[in-house]
């Protein structure tokens, strides 16, 4: 065999749709710049001012002081089921965004934030509320009838449409969701039940977004939620970082140079995992190590970061299909807002086959049984990829060999609690029939 350079070998594996771990050679550990810092601080503040509003709009949230907080749950049993040494298993957790209320996915963070930010902006412009005020009055009948003049438009593979559509309808906006062929029927149904207009497209996610953008441009009273480049979405996701930091403190978990934190997050277009990574780096700097998970047929962020962020590159350019059961991750082209921000912040990416996703769900079913959707199960595989030779090489180069035994691992479970019971039964049957989870240790 002719020795391939690191990048050539990585590209060859991508084209062969082979699961693998890629260490980002541009990762810089410490990040000096903070170009979206003020947007993130604003989002944190806006979401704080939205708490009463949210409990008014969604009575089922009543009684919680922070309705948009998701639990941090022990994943010790799952970690052991996936091959972790028993003595280390208690260091594994899930950040359970699949349990986020109303939207049932991470989209409750970015999607809700963007809709609320737009509602706040037009309400201030029309004198309905003062700047920086609590946002509870946005649920009043006067605001509602005012919002009814406006349309919120979004393109989505499913979950973003649900997050945006449900929040927009709750505030009284007209909501139009353009959905790609990947979108599951139950997600469309749920949206329609809640009063959103669902337009189905035969094309992929990027085409659904393009169709939504076009439709919104023709309507002066329409606001288009642009999943490919929205700062409001990104900042809403980033606002999750202080929440996690507080939970780690509550659990007595230290994060410092001696106790690194590893976070594994499923990636589609990059907004959710990119925002979370951005927020975590702002708080923990070089003590947090963020790693994305992508399907082997849809590694959009991986392909973009390998080729450099100056030219657009899609998974189709690699001969891949962008077809996967992980509908939340079925994105062919990464966000060009997010990719440049990940160039130095992201530590690595691993890719998974659909068969492996169901193997991860099988391990979950037999241990913690968190109830995630296939997209979110991708987050479980991080520790296993770090145990491969590629993962070990990364740990050596990053100087993490000595502190790794003290590390805390968090799999960010991005969606799943709203999957209807008949769909859940189907997923569980596939999971039960899957092989035991296994990662091929491709030596290069
Ligand atoms: C949207 C989504 C992601 C990824 O978010 P992007 O912003 O598209 O990268 C991951 N998991 C689930 C379940 C999602 O719905």
C-alpha cells in the first residue's frame, strides 16, 4: 500500500462511506476571538426574559422556573453497555435535550429563541413593549392579533420545522414550514395539528430551505428563519452553555486542565452543535473538547472543514447520497456561518453508518433506555471512537493522555421524546434486531 497523507486518507474513507474519527488539525485549544459574544449574551438575556411568556403560551410548562432547561442524566449503564470500563462509567452523562418540552429536541433552544427575538423586535417597533422588558405581554391578545399579520417561514428536515412552527403558532403568527423528503410523516402531522401550514418538497434539506427563502422574499410581512446562516438560531443554541456549566457545578463535577470535559454532539447543518460548542468554549476554553457526530452519507461539516472554509463543498461532491435514517442530520452542505467558527474551535468529527445508529439504540434500549431518535443516538459513540487508534493518536497529540482518566463525557441527546408510540415501537424493533455496537479500528 502506498502511504497516503492524513487528508488523503480521510477523504478516501469519506468517499467509501467508512465510519471513522477525524481529528481537526486546525483545532487551537484556546480561542482568542469572540465575534458573536454579544449576540450570545443577548440571547441568554432574552431567554431569561421569556420564562413567564413560555409558561403562558404552554400551560404544561407551569411550575418550572426555567422551562427551557433539560436534565443532565447519568449514562453510566449505557457507557458500560458500549464497552466502557466499569470504574469509568460514572463519568458518562447525557445532556437530555431530547426531553426539552414542546419541541422535543434541541431546536427548542435556537428555534424558540429566533421566533421570540423576531416577535420582540416587531413588538418594540410598534410600541407594544419596551426594550429589555420582560416578554410576558407577548402572550396578550393585543400582541397576538398584531402577530397574526405576519408569517414565519422555515425550511427543515423536520425538527426545526416543529420547533419554529409550534412557537410561531403559539404566538399567533402564521407559520409555513417547507419540508424535505426526509421529513417523517408524524412530524408533518403534528405541525398541521398545531395550525402550521406544511409544504412538502421532493428535494433535500437545502432545497426545502431555498424554497422557503424564495417564498418569504415575496412577502414583506414574512420572516424567514434561515437555518443555513441565522445568528439568532446560533445564539439560542449557544445559550445552553451556562445551563450545562451550572448543572456540572450542582453535580460537583470539576472542569479544568486536570479534569477535561468531552462533549459529543450530532451535527446536521451545524447550527445546533456549532452554537453549543461556541458557548462551551466561551466558558471552559481549552478545558472542553467538542466532537461532532455525522452519518457516513451526510458528513457535511467534515467535508467542509477538510476542504477549507473558503470554498463550498458538499457531500454530493464526494459521491455520497445524503440518505440516512438520522433525519435530523440529513444535510448535504454545512452552514457557512458556522463552518468558519468551527475551524479552530472543533476538536474532531466521527462518522457513523445507519446500522451503527441502530446498534447504539439497541445498547440504550438494554441499559438506560433514554428514548432518543436515531439522529440523537449518534452522540453515544464518542467514547468508543476515542478508544480507536485514531482517537488515541488524537489524545496523544492534544496532550490529553495523562488527564483522560479524569475526564467527564457528555453525549448531547438532541431529540426524541415526541416520537409517537407506534413510531417508537418500529424504531425499537429495528434496534432490537441490530448487531452489538462495534467500531472498526481502521489503522492508517
Ligand atoms: C437539528 C438536529 C440536529 C443537528 O442540528 P443542526 O443545527 O442541523 O446541525 C441534531 N439532532 C437532532 C435530533 C436535530 O433535530
